[in-house]
C-alpha cells in the first residue's frame, strides 16, 4: 500500500511576518518606556531632598544646619502649618522654603502667627502670589539670573558677608526702614522689612546660598548663617501635601478639574498621547501600490454581483449602490439613444434623448436617472425596478 503525502498549506504567519507587523508597536513601546525613564530621572536625581536640612545631596541644606548647630542654633524641621505657627516666638527664626505653595488661608494664618511673634521670618523666592499676604507693601519684579553681587546696603549681616550669590526674584517697596541689598539691575534680591511685633521679615530672591554645593562660594555661608542664626532656634518649614490645612481653604471650591489632577497623571496622559500618535503613524504607513493577481478559480458574474451587494448592504451604502445602478443604466441607454458615450452621464444630453424616444412617458426622468440616494432599502429596490423597466421600454420601442 502506497501512502500519499498531502502537502498542506499553512495559513499561520511566519516569524518574519510577525516581526514586520509588530516592530512598529515595539518601537513605540520602547520610546514610551525610555521617555518615562528620562522624565523620572530629570524630575528626581539632583532635586531629591531640595532645601532639606537633613539632605546631603547637592541641592540639600544639611551643611547649613550643621554649621548652625556648631554655633548653638537648633534646627527643627516642620511640614505642617500648625507646627510652623505654633513654633513661632521672639527667639525663633521661621524659614519658609516654598511660600508660593501655600494656599491663601495658610498664608493668612502664617502671617498672623509670625508678624506679632517678635521673631524673624525668612521667605525664599516669594513672588506676587504670596507677597500680598506674607509681606504687605512689597512687590516682585522680573526675576534675574543668579550671580555674585555686592551688598550695596547698610544691613550688618550683608556688610560682613560681602559678595554673595543671589538673584531670582527682585523686590521693591516703599516701607520705611527697609534694607535693600544685593541689587540686580537696580532692584534688590534681598529685602529686610520690619514687622509690627518688633520682629522682621527677610525676602531672599533665590535659595542658592543655602545649597550644599554653593555654601562655600563667595560669602554665601556667612550670609546664610547670619540670616538664619540671629535667634537661638530655627524652624525649617517644608510645606507638605499631607498638610490637612490646605484642604480646608475656602477657595478650593473654585478649583477646576485640572487643578485637582496630580502632576504625574498629566505627564502620564502626555505619554499616552504620544504613544497613540506613534501608533497611528505606524498603522497609517503606506502599503504600496495595488497589484493585480490572477484568481485561482473562475467566479460567476452573478456571485460577484451578489457579493458586492452584500457588502453594500452590510455598510448601508445605499448611495453607492444607487449611483452604480444609475451609472450602469445611463451607460447602456446612451448607445441605444444615439448619445455619445462621453455624454452618457450628462443630464443635458441624455434626458432630451430619452424624452424624444419615449414621448408619452410620464416618469420623472431626471429624478430617476440623476436623483438623490434612496432613503431605505425599499426605495433602493423600487429604484432598481424602475431603472430596469425604463431600459426595457427603450429597447422595445
């Protein structure tokens, strides 16, 4: 018995086909992951522990805290408004590292506690969003780059420190007794003003003199130690998102939806949008020109017609079906009526010929041969019957 081997044709895609189809998606995924890692690295890394007196990183402030400790000044880190307000007093320096992050209610509560305490309040990089509440009568101007500047004022701490690296926010005020130091383009980047309770407020346009990596440059260390070490206790206020006092602000009801969305979600949405665009570009790539191919079997014309009709019906393409029926009818009527093929689809040439050939015809020929698309399947079937009847009548007359 002789066995016959049947060669089966596999329809499963080959490894090359799989790679061709998925390489675009894989490339988009790699770009998305790389972008996420890059943004995570940029948003962390060097900025970890920024202005934290417990951090030894380049942008931390542990060096200042250690030097103050050697001078007998204790440093206490607080992260809530209640802790900061309770800790104020005549022998306390309150350092607010991010005053602009405080809500209006938090700023008002902090100002009430600090203004009459008799101590010193140091605000870092405060701009117009916090100055009206925390330092009334002071205006912020266009920021300047951080660079070494001379004091050019009579403030003893600045005179002893000499040149220091300041910049950022610049301030102006008309309050009497204010000390305007380290000017940049005519406006001070360090401003000291008196408070009602025998204390004072110091505005620093930039925090650079407190960074570990900048402390040993120029007179940065001397200025920082004198500004923060004038009292025996230093309260280092790092505003925190976990502070419940921020949620009690009466203005929160006016916040928009985007204000409530964390920044990380916005970055994630941006990455997803970029991935979607890349995927759309990948899927919309040019496939190349169409190639004609000889069919392996003969297909009857009726089957081809029925197949196309089913496709039209599946997508409710009554307009395309009606246009095809009308176009074919006009093409067949034109030679029967003596109309040139080039004018077969011209109403001005075809309609008069049909009317002359069928003088007693009461049909609306223009609507029948050049009318709008049928409204439903019943109207489409009626149109096909009317076109067929018209063609038979022209042929038999």
